[in-house]
C-alpha cells in the first residue's frame, strides 16, 4: 500500500489534479477572510459559541459566517439545491425521463436547474440573515442599503463557491462540493482545540477531555464500520442459449448498504431544527422556549432523533424502488435464492430494506447525539459543534478521496500494461 501511494508523486496527471484542488482550496480559504462591512463584529462573534447551534452552523462555512465574509453561506445552498433536485427527480417522472433518456444532455439540464435553484435558495437565506442581524448594524448604516448590498454580496459569494466546487469536480480529484465542506470543517479544528485549552486552564479536569476525545474516536470507528457495511443478497441467473453460445448461469449478489441515505437525513433534520433555533436568536420575546429546543437539550435530542428516523425512511422510500429492482432481476433471467420472481421478490426486498433502514436510522441518530451527550456529561463543550454530522462528512469525504486516488492509480497501471 505504501508503494502504491508513493507513486502519487510519479504520475503527472494525478499531481496536476491534486495541485489544482489545493489551489482552489487556497482561494476558498482566502475568500473566507473577506468581510462584508456594516455589522458590529464583536457582537456578532458572541453569537457563535462553540457550544451552541450557531457555532454548529458556522462550522460548515469554515468560519465564514462568524466573520460575515462574502462566503458566509458557503456551499450549503448548492448542497440543499442538489438534494432537492434529487428528490424532485424521483417524484416527477418528467425529470426522471430527462435524466435517463437524454443521457449527458439531460444531466446537464438537471445541473443547470440545480444552479438556478441554488441562487434562489441563496437569495432567501441572504435576506433572512441580513434581516435577522439588523440589531447588530453599526451606527449610521442605512438598513435598506445594507440589505441590498449584503444580499448581492452573499449570493455572488455562493455562486463563486459553487463554481469552485464544480471546477474541483471537473479538473480536480472530484466531488468538489464535499471537499469544500470537508476543508471548512477541518479548518475549524484549531479553533476547537484552542477553546479546549482555555477550558483546561479554567479548571476542567484533563480526564474529562480525554473521555470526550475517546468517545469521538469511537464514533469515527462506528462511522467507518457502518458506512462500509452492506447486506449481500445472493442472486442466481439462469442459463440461456443464444445461437451456439450459452449465456448466464453465474451466481452473483445484490449489495444493499445499511446506511442508504448517507448524511442526507441528518442534513434535512438539521435544517428543520435550525429554523426555530435561529428565530430564537433574533426574537428576544420567545427566549422562554430556548430551554425546550435549544441546541444540546434533551427535547432537542429527542426531536432531532425523530426527524432523522423520518427523513431516513422518507429518503429511502423515494430512492429505492423494490418493484422496479425485482422487475429488472426477472427481466434478465435472475432470481433470489429461495424467493419466487415477481411480486414475492419485491416484497422480500421491501422487507430487507425496511430492516436495514431501521438499523441505518438508529445508527445515524446515535452518532448525531452521542457527541452532544458526551459534551454535556463531561462539561467539555468546546467540541460540541464537531458533532456526528461533521464527523460523518469528514469520514465520508476522506474515504471518497482515497477511492478517487486509488482509481487514478489503478487506471495508470492499466495504461502501462496496454503500452
């Protein structure tokens, strides 16, 4: 393995892809430090603590929201637009036909629709943020001019970040949007470490910090195990004679991942929970509700877990069609061992995916609330923003980067064999 990865420095194409990706990351990190004028930054920084929900939101922008930079919205509007378009593709047959029947042209149209939806989401979020932060305006700043200028700047910043992500996908090592989120989360680690040092100097026992770090390691190990786990259903294909040749007869398996939705159910659940929490930040009259839905409280954890279960089942239901899969298996002369083709196969697949979905939803709920529970028990709140969602993204993107590099290395070996 070490020899394989040492060849990274010998393949010109891979070096170019990695270098281009690092250049885009540098541009992204520089843009985070370009602020938008008009707010009292001292008051704004006090809102984004490491142990509250706003600190959790700021984590996914790489610290840009706390600085109120032109990249404050980050890549999140694009991620939300991509998820919404993915859901609409399964809900509306016309979009599904556009994606499947028109091939590359259809996918380009879907991508263009995603860009338009990203801009629309960015406009809505920009207006919400600027209006919500009106109490932090510096003296002498015209409110309407600030809203107009800030909305244009934030939407332009989101559009630019979206373009950077697409450049990484096309010319870099791939999956640009996820890599930018990954960089933003990693970039916040020094801030969390610094806050932890301050807590230790303030009297927090060192063993509490060690317990929390061990718990985070356990969560990471669990993420790796569950993300790679799958249920293999054996499928047998009957032999067919076509002319003088015999086709089929082989035995294979149908892989079904335990976590079908990935991080998408957590993103949806976080988005739903963010609405009332963000409103409480800017509506002092409703502050009495904070003890019920504030970040890290027991009611918050219960509602968050329930939403994760709901969105996991919802996403699986619209992305996995057991009847269509059963028809495809039957169409090519296959059958699941011990199950009759047709409707019995569809019922069997539906039963299996229901059980796997429950396990996946339970896993997502546990890894999402475990870091928050551990932080509350150990009183080490400096890492509370680095919850299960962030860890799931870090592990997922890191595995994806490794797979991309391994794919390029394998393709290079095949090219050498052909030569």
